[in-house]
C-alpha cells in the first residue's frame, strides 16, 4: 500500500497535467524501446519497482528484466528493457532513474557493511533516518543489499531512547510503564531500550522485561564489557557513529545487531541511464 501511494505521488509530482516536451514533438502513436544501462560497479536494486512504475503509467508497456535485484553489476550491464508508446517511456524515465539510482546506492553501500561482517554473528540494521515518504523503498534496498530492517516506524516497536528514559524518570520507570501500556492496549510489541553506560545496562538487567538492549556510543572495548555482563540473556545492538572502519570491531565484541544510519542517509546514488535502443 505504501509503495502504491508513493508511486502515485511520484507520477503526479513529475507529470502533472502532461509531459509537454514529449507531446510537443513526438506523435502519440510512436512506438519505441529503451534499456537501462548501469555505469558503475555496485549492487542493482529497484528493478521490481521500475516495472511497477511502467505499469502504472501505461499497462501496455512490455517490461523485460535481464538481471535480478541484488546482483552485482559492472559498468555497461543492461538491467532491463521496456517497449511501448514513446510518450509513456519518456514519462517514466526520470521516475525510474531516481528510484533505481537511490535504491542501488543504498544496496551497494549496505553490501559493503555486510561483507565486512562475514564470519561474525552480527547483522547490519538500518534506522529511521530515511527520506520522508521514501522509507519503504530505502528499507527494501537495505534488504536487497543483504542487511536487515530495524523498525519501520514508531508503530511496530517500543523503542525507549534516552529522551524517553529521561522524561519517564529513569530506566526502571520507563520499562515498567511500557509494559503496563502494552497490557492496557492489548498489544504485543518488542521492547528495546537505549543505554548510555554500563550502569544503565545493569539497571536494565535488574529490571528485565525487554527484548533488546541498545549500546549507544559505546567504544568497542566498553561494548565487549557489556556483552560479557549481559551474557546472552538479551539481544544486543550497537549504535552510534559506527563506520566501515569500525564496524568489525563491534561485531568482534559479540553483539547481535549493529545499526548504521549512514546506510540510508549518507549514500551516493549508483550512476545509470535509460537510452533508446
């Protein structure tokens, strides 16, 4: 549903009351074919979404995928071809490129992090640091790149961050109020709590009732101490400024998950183009 609404908005945003450039110089009956060529090495993502865009604009377009989402591509790789009315092909062009370039950039960057973690149990997670309205596609791209999704929004997990803890009056109060709230509304949601020190980790362990502890801005050395303290009783997530250069250190410390906001908010789109065959 979110994807459908997003694509409808993207089409409305770009086409408005008509593609007057194409209408002015190309006959309505003209037929043609385009193909998408990748111009950089990376991980392709968004082919499935591109097909949806073409279908929404003109269901008579013939779309032929030549590779699958998640495949590694090189300069010159042809990802798909699309054939039909030239007007329709040109209306879809920029929407398709915008989506696929961004998704492929996210997937490519995610795969870099995933590759570094090979041989460890740690999994790479995204965050909510996404382009407003584009989250569903950003998170889809993370999965295509081999990462995993954290919560989609504020509705599918209770995430007690530092401000929640401070406004609630402390670790124990925040956890107990969250548990009471879930019972009152009759929902079963996982509870994760952010900790800023080993003392806060000890408070969480003493209170119980959470599914995951986040170690926020811990050093790798402090993370190893926290892992030893928790001793497998609760899932552990590391977060806070973790980079390609440091992520392996956190994984080697023994955490289960490592969340990286940069997966979706510090990316370089993969270069590609759509050209007439």
